[in-house]
C-alpha cells in the first residue's frame, strides 16, 4: 500500500515537471537559447458589425470588429 502511494506521487511529480519543460521550451529564443517573454496568441474578434450597425459575419465587405 505504502509503495503504491509513493510510486503514484513520484509519477505525478514527474508528469508535472515534464509539462513545465514543454511550455518553457516554446519560449526560448532559437538563436541565443535564452528564455524570452512568450508572445501573446493572436485573437480574432468574435463578432463584427456592418456599416448600418447590425451584426454581420466577419470578413464581409464593410464589416468591422465589434468592441
């Protein structure tokens, strides 16, 4: 019982450390190898409005992102 508990704790810690390393490698500068601030993901506006103020599909002519 005790050995199984210890094994599960060790497995959980190793998974947590592995997950941390995966996210850290994506924020390294490939040229210098130094850690840099991760760029913010690009977000698209979820809704757009047409020229007359009604909701429209984004990408249609005259549609602008709703604030």
